[in-house]
């Protein structure tokens, strides 16, 4: 196997993710309006591999005990490591719907498979919306011809808009890297989600396609690893949804030598590219979170290990008091320290320091007083993107979590979601 | 030892807690205005046992790793099982304040002890307010004579008002039970707290006095057991404060035979009375929680054990999505079930049922559809006090948690707390 040249490696590290329109050779996407719950907007999205036999596919799903019917269906179908298409609907989650819900998820897949002329088992499904309501299959059946007719190489934006619920913007991310000399591959994906966002895991819908040629095992490995570094690092409200689904399809149209060794340089390069797209989509999710006005990056360093750093970071990231202080641009750092103190991780207060960007406000357990620090902290809290670092002074474990502030609009959106 | 007659037992169960003014023989309380942080309102409270030698005392404190200086002081002093007085200030928490904070907590206790003429070690202190700011001791010193002069048997209301921060009403609860034939004892207490309320433990200040004669060991036992059944069952925002303190003083003026056997009927009767007062104060805290418009009682039944029921109940009670739905009076029960599903407790969806009051909306994993159910659920969600029960269908473990809804006012209060 030819080793990947240094400049390509470098490329894959520095390559910029494109949030605008993209095309993934070998795939088409589209959307249609079924009217199942919403009116006057598309609510069905379809993504399809052009290869008649489908392609390698992998997925990561919610750990919620009440996982939705489409999640159960996909978990089962992805055991084969292959898929031809993904059909997603917005408006009704098909979760907590019992046997009827399972039958309806299978019916949805069958509708798409009949329209596409492929086996039913090769279609994956995903749903997002209200929990506890049954899917209305008839409207989906009626608009299936229109949905299939809408499929085109640049249909990703339409698909991204069709899966939105309380999202205010569609989320897209694509990039190209040179995987072997002269052979470029594309990784492109769409996502939706703006509430019920917490790790364990994605708490949203994410569909990514690539024209790289990868075995199902390698794809599964990087899908899981990528989720760990992206969607498992964000939280909006700590609520893990019943429907979280991340699915990745690898079509192979790029013509690279099929990546089958997880530890090969090409595999690593592919993994980095996939992770980059996933992380960009994850950040987009937090930035468009329900009512969010600020993006907050919470870095916990100096922990005994990554797991305890993670626990502290998420306790801060999910604290209603911390999040409201960010909304009010009030540099009330005591709440951040107090949240760390209740994370269930042993701490030594006299070793803990807190920084906003590069400004230290709390050093080895003692507040740094002074009007200048207060003014500078207030200035930092007024920004749209805020970085804070809590150093625990105990070891070398670290973790970075992303969250947003908690605003009036979060309450407004969620107090009347169903009406 | 004379067994307690049946009717007394019954009395202690059915006795009603009085939220109005009360008197605890052997104790005085008072308040004064130091102007340390607030102006135009009392901010210091003092509670004092009349017995020159003090009396049995016990406490339960926050488990936050960044516990406040006064908490450290009290933990240490209560090892002796005795105390003479409690001095509390509102406005500054004296948490995350390092060695200077510890010295200032000791200074505050010394000020009170000098004014009262008792040993410094017999004075307990408590603080609530902003984290990370140092106490201003001089204003407290100046008003100490006025504070001591304010002490009187019916000063509890003044003391309760002096420890308020974002509280909108003072919290008081008192009751009398016949402990032995012809001997009545009083249990009376005050509390503050309306944000940073979560179990582990109280996340607030609670001071309770009784004229019952009890050994320090028995008092310690029932203080802990009572906290478990009251303040450890409530949450407002899941944020455990740095300053939570529950302290109970037992003066003995009632003249009952000193309770020294934890398992005696008198001990049990005393424990029930104390728990009743603590639970009433806990419910008052939730009802006055920051921005709260509804009290929500979440009962989880049919769990494998109490601990897993507790975990599910608190995951629901702390879910921002559940709490906003309650605020909007939107009977969006899917969020309740989804929160249960992410509690980290193994569940079998097809055994789970959900009730609002007596109305079943989700039975053995399947939603009960129909406009009538929806209408009735919406009516229940419109009430000020809502009871919901989630039956897991797995065993006999149960737990009840109390929480409130999440409203615009919670954001408003907390986005600008320091200003």
C-alpha cells in the first residue's frame, strides 16, 4: 500500500469544511411535502445511493430506553452493514408508539423501496417530531412518486430543510480531501436538531454520505469514533431524545483502493475527514439550539482522566444557572465553580483555576478581585462565542464540551411546542 | 418507659403543620439590617437557645466539593453535638473565598458570641448569596447590638425574612405533638431557598428548633433521616449549592424524659414530627422557586428498588423540556417518558404506564389516544398543583420527587442575579 504523502495528511488536517451546497458523487437527495403534520413545507427527505446494490453503511443511535420504532428498525438492518437509501420524516417521532409504530416504520421503508425498486430491507428510516403520536402513512404514500422525482445530486439543501422541526436554519457540511495521490474523496452530510440535545448520543438526525470506498467494518469504526468526538461533546438541555440517529453511507464512486485496514494512513485520513464533518455539524446544532444566543466552549483540563473531565464539563454545560448567566452576559463565575463542585468528581478546591478566554478569574481556589478583571470578564461574556477553561490541577485528563445559553426563547419554544 | 398511647401516635401522624407565627419554648429569634450588600431590608438573622450552656444540635450540609466557609465551620463545630446560637447572613455566600473566607466565617461567629456572652465555638454560622465575594464583617459588627436586642420568642418571622435572597415569601413551619401523656413538644423552623435547589442535599438554609429533650445522637439520626425524606426529594434546577445547611437545635424546655433510644416510640414520634416540619418547608421552597407557577409531584412506582425510582423521578424532575411543558400547560407526556428513558435505569417500555392524577395517558408502552383524554390531560396541566405517576411495572420500589415548572421568570431572575 502506498503511504499517504505528508502534504495530503496535512491537507486533511487543514481542509476547511464547507457549509454551503455540495455534491457527493454516487448519491442523490431530495425532499417532498406530504402534509402529514405540517402544511406548506417539505417534511420528507430521501437520500439514495446510485449503486443498485446499495453500499456500506453504519449508524450510531440513541441510548434512550424508549428508542423510537425507526431506530429499532435501523439498528436491525444495519447489522448487515449495507444500505441503499434513507427516508426521513419531520413532525412525528414515531416513538412510544408500540407495535403499531414498528409496523408503520416498516411500511414507510417499504413505500420508499417500492418507489426506488430496491429490497425493503435496504431502506433505512428516521423520524423526528412529537413523541407518542402514530405516523400517518397515507400522505407519505401519496407523495412518494414526487419524492423520488425530486432526487438529484445537489438536492442536499432541500433534504436538510425537510427534516427541520424547531431548527431555524438547515445544517450542511461537506469537505474534500486527497486520499491517495490524484484521488480525492468527498464527505458531505446534513443534520437537524435544536432541542433534546445531549450526549449519549447524537440526539438528532445526521445523514452523511461519502464517495470513499470503505469496508463496512472500517465505516462502523469511524462512525462510532467520530460520534464520540462530535455529537457526544454537545448539549443543549441534557435531554437525550428517543430518535437520535447518525447514519453514514460510503458509496465508493471516488475509485480509491477500498480501505479495509482501520490502522492504515488512508483509514486515519478518512476518519479525520469524517470526524471533521461530524464536528462541524455538531457545532452548527448548538449554534442553532432552541433560543440560543451564544455558543459556549467549556474546556476542563487538569483532570485525573478524560471521563472525570467529561463529567465536570457536562455538569457545567447543563447547569441552568450557568446557562442563564451566559444569556444575561453576567460573568457570575461562582456558578461555574459550584456546578463543577457537584459533578460527583473528587476535587481539591485549592488547586482549581478558572479562565474566560485567557483571563484568570479564580486561581488556586481564590477569586482574583478587582474592577478591571470584572470589566474584562463582562466584555468576554458579551461575545457570541465564549471559551472558558476550568483547570482542576490534578492530572492530565481533559475534555471539551459545547453548549449554548438558556434564554427566554427556549422557554417560549418549548412551552408551546405541540400547538 | 411508658409506651405512647395509640391516640398520641395518631395525633403525631395527623397533626397539621402551621405555616403562621409560632413560638418554641427555650428559644428566641431576631433580625437586623447590616447593609453589607442589600439596603433597606434585614440581612442578618440570629437564633439563640436560652440555656446558657447551649443544647444538643445536629446538621446536614451540602455535598458540593466547593462547600462554603460557614459550612466547613459548622461541620467542625457540630462534631461536639451542641450549640448555643445560629447567625445567618443573606447577600454574600462566603463560598470559593479561600483562607480569607474561613477567617471571616470565624469572625462572624465571634461577633455573635461576644454579643451573647457565650463561647465562640458554640455559635454556628450560615451564609447565602453571591459566590466568590468576601464577607464584609464591619457592617455586621456595627449592627450586632441591634441584632441581639431584637431577639424575642416570636421573632421567627423576622429571622425568616432576613435570610431571603430571591425568595418572594418567608418560609415557616411549626407543629405541636403530645410526646408523652400531658407533655407537648413543639418543632418549629424557618427556611430560605428558591434557586440552586437540588438534592444532595438541602441546597438552602433551614434552621429548626424544638423544645423536646433529645440526646445529640438521636437528634443527629432524625435530622439525617428527615433531610432524606424532605430536602433530598426536591429540585428546582438540579444545581446543588455550595452553602446548603440544615441545622436542628433541641432545647429540652418541654420537660419530657430525654429521648436517648432511637427505636423508642417517643423517638419515632419525634422523628415523624421533625420530618413533617422539614417536608413542609421543602414543599414551600419548591412552591416559591424562582419563577415557579406550578408545583409538580412526580411519583415513580413499580421500580426494581427505591434508588432506581429516585433516579427516574429526578431525571424527569430536572428535565428542561418537561418543566417548560408544565409551564405552557402542554400535556406533552412524551417528554416525561423520554426523560425516564434516559435516566440510566434499565426499563421495559412495554411495561411502563403514565398517569396524570388518575388519568392514564400511556399504558404498557402504548399511548391511549382520543380527544377526551387529551382534553382531560390539558385540564389537569392547567392546575397549580399537579401529580403524575410513572409506573415502571418491574417491582415495588417507589420514590416521590417535587419540582416546579421552568418559566420566563426563572430566566429573568437568573440572567441578572448579580445586578
